[in-house]
C-alpha cells in the first residue's frame, strides 16, 4: 500500500536542545498510525513537523508527495487543506460560535447552496454528538465538548489525512469510546489516513494498525510494529513497561 | 461526468457511481436538481450500488435530496448501499436537518430593552466595583499591619514596570506638551508684548492640571491595561482558582502589590512629568522668546505655589488608586477566553480614563471652594 507520509532522518531541535535525532518512518494510506511515548519524548514536536508548523532543518518530511522542507508556503497551504488537525485543547476560535468555527474551513472549500451549508455544519456537529450547540461559544462548553467540537471542525472538509493530538485526554470513558467508534467509522468508511499522538493504550489496541514508540533518552524511535507485536514480542524492558500496563 | 462521480437517470432511477467527495458536492447537487426538475416524477429510486466511496458531505447531499423530494411529495428510496457507504450514511445526523435556522435564536432587542439592559449592566458593574473596593478596604489595612504578608518582590517588580519603564515615554510626552503649550501661547502673548507670561502659563497648567492628568492617562494605557490582561489571563488559565485552593487570598496576593506599587510611582512620575513639561516651555522661552534661564524659572515658580504641587500629588495618588483598582477589577471580571481578556483590557483603559477626568473635575470644584 502507498505511503502517504514519509519521514526520513528527521532531526528536531529547539536551539541546542535536540529533541529527536534521525527519526524515520512511513505512514500507509488509509491506515491508523499511532505515535506514543512518555512525556517530553518529542511526540507533539514530531506532530508539528508533520502538519507543517515546523520546517525540518535536517532530514525530510513528505506529506502526500509534498516535501515540507523545500515546498513554498502556498504549496504547504494547499497540502494543509487535505488534512484536518484535532489539537489537544480543541483549538477552537473563542470569538466564534461552534457553527462559525465549522463554517470557516467550509467557506474555503466551495460555494454550497444555502440550506445545505447549514445542514452540513449541523451534520458535522451531529457526528460528534453536539446537535443543538450551533450557537454556543467555546467558553460555554466543557473540556470534552470542546474536544468534540474541535473534531467536528477537523472533519469539516472530510480530509484525506487526520492528525490527532491526544484525542481522548481528559475525556470520560463513555465519551472516549464514542471517539474511538467515530475514528473507526471515519477510517473504515471514508478511508481516511490517521496519525494519532496519544498515551491512551485502549485507543492504541482498539484502533492503531501501526505504532511507533519514542523515547526521550534515545531521542528517537525505540520500537515499531502493530500493538499486538509490541505487547507480545518486545524484548526491550522500556517497551514492555509501556505496552504491558494493565488495561482498564 | 463531472469530478469523480457519474450520474445516470433512467426509468425513474438515478444511478450514481464512482466517488462523491466534498469538493464535488456543490456541482453534484446542481446537476441532480436540474436533472430532476426536468422530469415530472412522483417516485424516485436512487441506486448507489456502483458508488465506491463517499464522504460525510456526499452522504449528506443524498439525505438533503431525500428531504427535498419528500417536501415535493415525491416517493424516494435509496438502494444499493455497500457496507462502507452505509457506515458513512449512519454518521449523518438526520435530526439536525429539521432544527430551526442557525440565527433564529438571536432576536434583536428593542431600543427600550437595550436601554434597560444597559442600565442593568451599569448597575451590576457599579455593584461589583463597590464589592471589589470593599474587599480592598479590608485587605489594605491587613497588609499594612502584617507587612510580612506582602509580596515585596512583586511590589518592586510592579514599581519597575509601572514607573521606571514608563520614564522615557512620560518624559518625552511631557516635554512635547510643555513645548507645544509654550509655542502656541507665545503666538498670542507676543502680540501683546507679554512674552514673559508664557513661563507662568506653562508652569501653572503643567503643575496644576496637565502633569498629573497626562501621567495618569499614560499609566492607565500602559499599566492599567497590563493589570487587566495579566489577571484576566490568569483567570482563563485557572491560575486564580489554583491560588485560592492553596489558601491565598487573590486580592491580597495579586491586587495589593499592584495598588501599592502604582500609588508610590504615579506621584513620582507626576513630579518627573512636571519637570519635563517646564523644560519643554523653557526651551521655547530661551530659543524663541529670548528669555533667560533664571528669568524663565523665576516666572514659572511665581505662578506656582507649594500647595499646588501638594494638591497635584494628592490627585496623582487618587488617579493611581483608580487605575490600579479598575485594571485589576476588570481582570477579575473575565469569563471565557482570549476575547474576554481583550474586552477587559479595553474596558480597563476606557473606564480608568473616564474616572481620571471625572475625578479631576471633582478636584477642580473642591479645590476652588477650599481656596
């Protein structure tokens, strides 16, 4: 299967502080790829490189054929329209209602007939169980609702690639399972490629097709494979410690 | 064919094949509506057996079409959904389509309602300010009698930010104001041969009115807004809640150091502004009006008495209390996110400047009667 994201020898650093060194991996189209690891291991930094918020100084990051190191801003922006991002805190714009937040990317996508445009916004909110919250502002929502609204906005354009930064952090188990189901339906039904940064073992074992484990001391990947492979056959004690935590 | 989908219409059956994704939806909907409008049908079957892939916008376009046809009393059925396509259809929330339009809930208030709401808001604002001042009145004496409870480091930091960091802008603006006043008044007084009165005019205006007021307005713009933004951001980030749960009194912890720092530096800044205002006038006097340094200073101080300086410093202290309290109060009023912090900042500056001018007017009347 074709690789939709290719990372080759990526080195990430803030000044002299190296976060990741020579990281390489590929994400296959239509698969769910999880990036896991302890706090401070560079997961969120890696995600910033994948979504083009940071440009690689060393190594290459190629997303859907676009080299994020050498492409101009216009090309990267065109590439970004193909993907959606769910940020850890939702990333909603506080001065806009939920409907306006979701309408923002939709208005860029094309001229939809008027009642259909409203239905489209509502359908996105309905997908994340926020029907009726169109006119609410983010400040009026709980943390879990903000995250679901952020997901609705990430899904607005039915993107080919979805990036998630801790999609279930801070959610109650019921809402978290709703998110698992939603991710599964979107992946299988719409063939969306997904990259998920998470600590959530249940999510990894339920959904991920492939996982990489980052480690802060190694400043890179210490294990890769399917969740079952890493749970059952890993020899490294650090990998065993991570994947053999007791599931709830 | 348009995009990646293919439409065929035969025997009251609309067949859609290929892929229907969000980018194709507007053209797909137009084509289908045109196609159906040309037929006179009472029933329609939509065959999706050849539809390989659909996203949620594509699925919604069929649900939307279904609703539109039902409104026209056309009997409609959708058939041939593959398992993957059916899963995407199940994602579409059909109840959402029947909800009222998005902005219907936002009814425009009449002028009387708007005025009533404004009055209520002002009354509530007045009440919260009174409550805040009440808390301050309790906290300030406590801190004065328990000096160890004060965060002296924070007071010094606020003195630097509010006072020392403002020295260049206060000095420059005061110099320019003194310069402009002297220049404009000299144009008139020169015609009467009364150049010498420029010195006392500038001195009196700067010492009695412009020095304290301009300093207060600059401090309100620089520091009052900063207090509101700092406390507002702390509220948004739940830092104030954290302080409260750790047993700290938010007013004592956050507000009192700012009030003490501002009360010390604003009178000092006012003296500094007076000095630069007089220097501005002096430059015009010496360069443009041929008045000597000693004559200019003697004339300046002839019009200004020690009592004027004292009352100006009392005004400066009052302005300082207003600026710091309003800035902090607006910060505590923040609810919500970044936008509310911006509103609080604007409100802190506007309210402070209004109250500075109102207090100055009150002082003018009061000092007139005191003599």
